[in-house]
C-alpha cells in the first residue's frame, strides 16, 4: 500500500492509503483520529472540511492524500484547546459564534487563513473570504463579529 | 478507540458527573441495559435529576439540544429551582434507557414543555432537600433556603451541602405538580446570558458529534439509492467493485447498500457499483407544482378557522381583494448529511442517532424491524442542525438494515446527494386569500383557502425499509401546517379552509415553523396589499387593527429600529442607478397564542433581479426570557435561515427524482448576502415562557416581499425570490 509522510499539527505522520486519491479528510478523521474537519458535501461546496495546507485554506474533502505528501497540514485541533484556545478560537467563544457548530471548524480555519494574509480585514473582506463556507443555523452575524474581534485583538 | 465498558443509567448515577462526561463523549459504549429503567417515568423526580456525591448534578431529558442551546436553559432552570450553581450541572439528552420520555424536540417545545417538566422536578426536589436540611440543622424547613448548593437558615449560620444530604442517593419521590416554584422576580440564574458549555468544545474541534462516534469492529456503510425514486432493483454487477478492498454488498429487494472496513472504500464502492433499475416516472415535476396542488385529489375540506360569516361579509365589503401565494417544497438541507451507528445483536440492538425524538424513533424501528422495544436502545448524539426531521431517522434504519445483514456494528453516513435528494421535505403550499375592507379601510372579512400535502399522522415511512419491502406506516404529518393562515388581527369574519392532498410527490416532515412561514407570507403580504388599497401606511394600518399592547409593542419597536417614516408604498424616492430601495414590515403572533414577533427590513432591488437585504430589525416577545444570549442566537438564526429559504431555496424534481441535490443546485444564503440584523428582546417576566426556535421565522418572507414591493412597486407572491423570478415579475410590471 502506498505510504505518505507529511506534517499534521506540527508532528510528522506516516499513513498508508490503498488509494492515492483518497481525500485527506478521511485520512485525518479515520487514520489520525482528528475529527475537527467535518464531512459536509465531498464536493468542495460547503467548507466544513477546511484545513490549512502550508498555511492556505483547502477543502480536505477533495484534496487527494498524495498531494499533501511532505507538506504541512493544520487542523482546528492544531490551533488551540478548550482550555487554551487560539486568538481566533477565543474570539468565536467570546461571541458564542456557534449553534450546531458543524461548520465552525471550517469557518475558523478559513478565517485563520484570511487573518494570516490580511490581519485587519474589513467586514466585507471577511464576508468575501467566507463566501464558500456555508452555515445553515444562521450564525453569520456572530461569525463575522468573531473574526473582526480576532482581527482587533 | 476507547475501551468498551458497560454503563447503565444505574452506573451513571453511581459514578457521577465525571463518568457522564465520558458517556456524552462516546468513549464509553453503554451496553448494559436496553430497556428503560423503571425509574425513568416522567412522574418521578429521579427520572430527571441525580445529585452526585461530589455535588455535581445530572439532568436527564428526552429533549435534545442539536445546537439550539436548550441544554443550557435546562441547566439554568434546574439550578435556579435547586439553588445549586449552574456550573455543576450536566445534561444527558435522549437515551431510551436513561432518560424519561417527556416528549421529543420539535415545535419550540423545549422551553414550555421540556424546561417546565425539569422545573417541576427540581422544585419537588428542593422541598425534599429543605426537609432533609431541617432534620439535620434542627431548624424548621420554612426558615431554610438553598444557596450555592447549601441548605442554610435564612437568618444565617451554618448550613449543610446538598450533596451531604442526598448525594449519590435517590429522591424516591413523585414529581409534585403543585410544588412551590420560585418567583421569577427573584431569579438569579434564569434570565441571565449563561454561556453554553458546548461552544468552547465546538470552536476547538473537540465536541464529539454522532459523525465522530465509532465502535470496535465497526464497518462503514453507504446506501445506493435508485436513480428514480420508485424504481425497482433488477440486478447488481458485483464485479464492478471488485477492485475496492473489503467491500460487501447488501441487497434486500430494492434496498442496496455497501459496507467496508474503510470509509473511503465504502464511498467509492457505492459510487462505482453498477446496478440496473426499472423505469419509474411517478412525480409531477416541480415546474407543474401549482397546477398539481390545485388539481390533485384532496381529502374533504377541513375548516380550520370559522369566525362570524366571512362569505357574507366579503360580499358586503366596500372593496374586495384577492391574491394567490405559493411556497415550494424545501429541504432541511442540514450541513451534515444524516448519520447513524447501529449494532444489532441477539442480546439487544443499539442505535446512535441525531434524531429529535429517541422514543419515537425506537417505537418506529421496533415496529418495522420486529424488535421488542425493551431490546432496542436509541441514544442521541449531536449532529448538525436539523430544523425538524431531516434524514436522521432514515439513516438509523439504513444502519440497522446493514448491521443486521452483516452481523457487525455499522456506521452509515449519507452523502450530500442522499440528504438533499431523500430527506423528508417541508410541504409545498398554495394559498388563495380574499379579504374585504370597509369604506374607512378597516379589514371586515378574511378568507384563506390553502392547498397542500399533509397527513395522515402516524409513523413516517423510512426510506431503507420501504426499498427493502418491509411493512411500515406511511404517516405524512408535516406538523401543524395550517396554523397562522388567518391574520393575527381581531377581524370579525374569518374563514380558513384547508384542502389537504391525499398524496404527496415527496415524503413530508416537519421543517422549522412548519407551514406557518408560507401562511404568514400570504397573510402579511396580503395585509400590505390591503393597506395599499386603503391608501394607508403599512405600520399605521396594522396599528389600527391591533389592540393587544404586546402586539403593538413589537410592531412599534421593529418599525422604530428600522427608522420607519409613515408614508404609503411604493417608495416615491428616486432610484439610485439600477437600484430601487424600500422598506417592509410584517407582524404575527405565533400559533395565534405564543410569541409576538415583528420584523422590518430595508432592501435594495437591482433591476437585474438581485435582491440585497441591507438591514433587518426584529422585536421579539416570548414572555419570560430564559437566556437572552441563547434567545438572541436563535432569533438571529431564524431570520437568516428564513431569508435563505425565501430568497433561494426550492426543491426541484423531474418526473423521476429530486434534481436539486447539492449546494449548487439547491443554493442557500452565503456570507456576502448576510444582512445586518438588530434584535430587541422584550422580556415579560410575569408571562408564560415560550420557546423561540421557530417564531421569528414566520414573518420573514412577508417582510421581505413587502420591502421589495416598497422598492419596486412589484409584488412577489411566489418563493423563492430568485433573480430570474424577480426579473420576470419586474418585466411584467
């Protein structure tokens, strides 16, 4: 079985995958037990599976595992913990910017990528950056406020 | 993967809060008991509450959170009545072997039923604690209070911890419906914006969803649905998936599924499995829906409201108006495709599900699969928001079918096309509205006639068992869909008639504020049309028809927040380039008996058909407020969700199948379109507390349609307000 080595949340991991085209999402969730990235559509249409690869937000549901070989993947688990949340996570918690929370991991990863490139975005820039991340509970206002709060912090 | 340990309700009680946390996290697999414990009857205090030796408290309830924040309200309610700090409470939700059956989640019942039951149990428990404290402190119970988890003399002096009085023991006490309740005026926990315990977990990827749950030896299952909804399976070419490792194919009549050790293998096998199916063309196609609704065979007319003599009053009115409104089938379109884990064994069957009603699901599965209810345990775990009955119950049946077939635990997660294509839908609705106004412009008569599929009640057919040819119920109840089809104004002559279709093209279920969004869309759009006919400002017209001060308060507040200037519609202001700007308002009282809600909006309509909602204001009165932050989150969510439903959402189908099966063919509201939302919560501590999971949805579509009319002079009477539809209607004007 083909073997792939890459970094996940700062640690080097080696996984095997019978199919080199297996999306990264299933490798993270099932082989590595990282359940933060969520399956929402498998079509790169909803953003629930978003992780960072070398700092860029990607949809792990359509990213073949072979493409991340030797690269660095960050999932939401790599940002912070409930006890020690990262600034963006702390801002989401302070704004109570979640209802069901199924989209939250993707929202935070996408926002983190935005803030890395644009540390002080306008509200419209945040809206544009999150245009590909869906939320069905209607938590949009709080999510926008959370990202802007993190940008100010 | 965690160790498998038996954990029954008794053990939860014995081991206390710490274990409950692990239980909720799913790292411990309960297998000890299947039947509901005898002490789980909703008549018993112990069914709802357990105070542990360490002073922590577990609440047991069949109402589930599923992202609404209701679990926090339960903690606050019990903490308030018991005088124990809210941080010490955890909630076990929806477990047929561990929680009382006091109803499932739905119909905004979490506060008025769920929390009310927990409150009575806690109030009963408080009396018992005071009595126990009286004996230990040698003080009359009437002179004791419970504060910070201690029973103490009101006058001061040494107290005793609640845990020292009853920790680890049962109350063995029936819930006393007349146990004295705390006076809301003295509340210190209820009414406060207590933060949700799940949010930090959810924001750090640590919250364990049903989708994240696994069992040792668990296989991954996927279902292969027919290409036409009623097609029969003719043959399967097993060789088509031979290259995929460890795949097994499960076939029962026309039910076709695959299981594999590896999830990706199951997904690929389901995608690549070649099967041939019969032709089937039993759907009317969504383009023909309005005609279908009007012409399909209907049950005898059902008179929903009959006040005065609407027919005579209409005939005698100075001016009579009529209009037709329509609403499409809509999907719950949950972020997470439905999921379930089932483990069917001789000794008993376990099902983990994000169902909104564990007891209802158990009853249905038990009947369909022929399992004794005391050998079937259904455990709730959080999924994504479901906003009603999405595919969760169907996925449970799929997982059970597969687990029984292969004799191992099976996790089924639907794919996106399964969820959009096969979740039971919110019904399409068609409404003819007629009303009469007198010479002064007062509404004197109102008639609503509606056509929609709905009923009979009873268990819904589950997709998998239907394909497998298993006998089951075919309930089609979509959930109180005929309410709010009369105006929330005291009109003397009102008649509402429902023509309920005998059949439905697509399976039905409850979808957030069932039926009432479309009904209020018709009623409150038409109220604006009457205001126009009377030559009046939309707010003034409504004010004149209302006497209830709570109704007037929400109407005035929403109008004030949007900066409402009295004038007639449409907006006489000159267009800004290709943009036309307008404002609109809508008001209703939910179910004519619960929440008062008014919503106002400011919109810009581009002549190319694009509607931009700039601002939304909402004034909301649900009586006593339990948690203002949770409530605000729900109200904002209702508004955004319903804007999405009104602007974009329509289930499309041809003669064979649903064709809107992903986020591109079933578009929803995205961030760039998200408006500013301002909410005012009117607290009425002396009034009954109602839920808020639905009410603010109901006036959204009408407020939007009224604002578009104000901007353009053109009235949208069919949802969704897609750019194509808006363009067409504008061109016709």
